[in-house]
């Protein structure tokens, strides 16, 4: 097997194994992310007081251009991860994967926006999503475009060098937008059942 395929396989497998090993910690909400401390904080904005949601256009794992406003006539769930993340991102994706079946048809789209434009190519995102059987949309783009998205949605992103390898500490966020407005968000990593309950309340405007 060519070396590049072996490395790609390991890059997909290792985060999955980490997520499985750490799954037992979900009951404690996995609040500690290296570099950033996360408590679970749900926010639901009152109708008429929602902050504006910034539109954006990025590239999905199939190399197609995706514009947020094409989907936000229905609620859209947005989160931010990267595929080489060794700790919290596999947990975020594990929680999301278990949450979505609990809220069927609640969202018109689910977008996972990359925090690592240098390494998260569409090809990488496709291999990652297929390898982990994640059925939502992964998005990437150039640094300048992604930086505007991170800033617009209040994402803190800090890059460390760990033995020559970039490590990105970041906020754990699940953001709900619709019709150009941010309806609410969940900051931190709750259990899937709790996250599902928060998201249903945000979408139904039970603020």
C-alpha cells in the first residue's frame, strides 16, 4: 500500500480511536480543552433580539461551493473543528453524530467549518467524513475567507507549535442560524441528549 494512503488512514483512524476511548467522559461534559476551558453555556436569543448571522461561501468535501444563505430559510447548525485535531474535535463530532438522530428534520443543513485551511483540503474532508460515516457537510476555504467566518461567529482560535506540528486550540461551539439571524448557540460539550434539548428549544424559540 502506498505510504501516503497509510498516513491518510492513520490520520483518520487516530481521532476516531481517541473519541471512542474518551466517550466514557461525556457524562462529565468533557469541559477541558487544552488551552481553553469550556463550560456548557446555552444561549437562546429572544425573538427580535437576534444578532445578525454573517453569510459566507466555502467549499465542501466534494469540491462544491456552498453558500450559507442558500440554506438558511430553515435552521442551520454550524460548528467549527479540524480533522487533525487530536482531542476535543473527535468528541465534538461524536456528540454531534449522536445528537442529530435525536432531532430528526430539525435542521435544513449542518455545516462543520474548518479551523485548519492549510491541511483540511476537500479531499481530506471527504476521506475524513466517509471514514467516520459523518453525514453532514464539511467546509473549507482559503485562510482569509475562513478568518472572516471565524471572526463573524466569535470563534477563538489559537495555534501552538507542538514538536513541529500545528495544534489549534479553539472554542467548542454549536451555533443555530436562520434567515440571516443567530437564533442561539451552545458553548461547550454537553451530552448528546442535553445538546438535543438545547437545540430544540433554540429552534422553537423557547427562550
